[in-house]
């Protein structure tokens, strides 16, 4: 526990804007620990928000009390942690969270609200330029209903933005995906590929897959993605828990499925 609190102290010292701390620690917590020099906030039974400048933790890991005095100090504590003026909030306990998906979204192409096909392709080009390498480019958020003509996009159009790297972009509702030609090549999708039960492959006038896969048919592309090494998976999960550089977060969450790391 001393090591964990030491790490907490290190993070609080580095991040001066905000901090998120679970206020109920384990029973192994040191007796009478104080985190001081903080801007603390906590809800009250009356539905208001109470502010405090120091938090005292009892030896059983529960919160022993808050100190609201501006000159609260570390006196009479077995362990004192200087918060360096950071913001301290109650920890968030979430029983169902798509942690990896949230982090992946923050490290992928965001096409939500793109008003046109050209704008969506421009976003893909810009993202590709800032992400060197030859791995998959992933994203989501496109919605052809917002575009002139409301037509579904094609693999050939997406290949104009990135021809050499596979691209896979989920629609805003998550029920369809848009692949470029490279992605379909790696996934082994051809004219002869049949849609699985519960899915559909949109096709052009000649019967070739156009690049949009609906519901269960999305697995045809996504199984090719999961078969490839993905170096940014740990990064994605970390970004989900710490979306801002200057934020230190401690929280508990049960992922909706095992994280593929």
C-alpha cells in the first residue's frame, strides 16, 4: 500500500489540473493518511456539493473526514501526500464499460458529423498522414444520410484517401462498415464471397462488393483486423482511462468483454 500511495503522490505532484481518486481504499491502507493541498469536491446527503482542501483516510481504508480549512496540513498523519493544488473527485465505479472501445475511438478516425463524402475522405487523408506505418486505419461515425445524394460510399472512393493501407470505418450506428479495396483484399472478400446469415454485402451493378458491409457481414472484414498485430491496443485502453494529458484517474470498471490486449 505504501508503494501505491507513493505512486499516487507522484502523479498528483505531476498533474496540477485535475485528479480522480477512488475515496474508498483497501483495508490494507495505512492508518491516518492525509492528502492535503487539494481542491476537493464530494456530494452530500442533502444533494449539494461540499468542498474540502484535505482528505483523511482511516486505517480500514474508509474516508475518516474532510478538512475545509484553507491551511489544512499533513500534521498528525502516518502518511501525508501533497496534492499540489490538484482537483480531487470521488472515484467512479462502473459495472459496465466498453473501456477498450472508448480508447480506440479516441485514437481513431472520427467522422461523426462529416457533412459530405469529400469531407470524410479529407479526414481519412489527414489521419493517415499523421499515423505513419502500414497498419490498419480504423474509425467510425460516417453517415451518408448527411451527404448530398445520400448514397452509400464505395471502396474505390475510400481508396482515393488511402490506397496502400487497409481502412475500415464503422457507420455512426455501428450496424455497417465501409472498407477500402486494400481492406477487402486482406480479408479475402471477392465477388464470390457470400454474406453470412444476419448480414448483407452491398454490391455494384456488376455484382462486385461495393465496400459496405452490414451487420453480421462486418465480421468478414473485422476478422482480418483481429488477425493482425495491433500495437496501439494498450495505448487505446490507457487513453480511455486518461483522456487528457493532465488528468490522473483512479477508478474501477468491469469491461463489457475481455480487453484484446
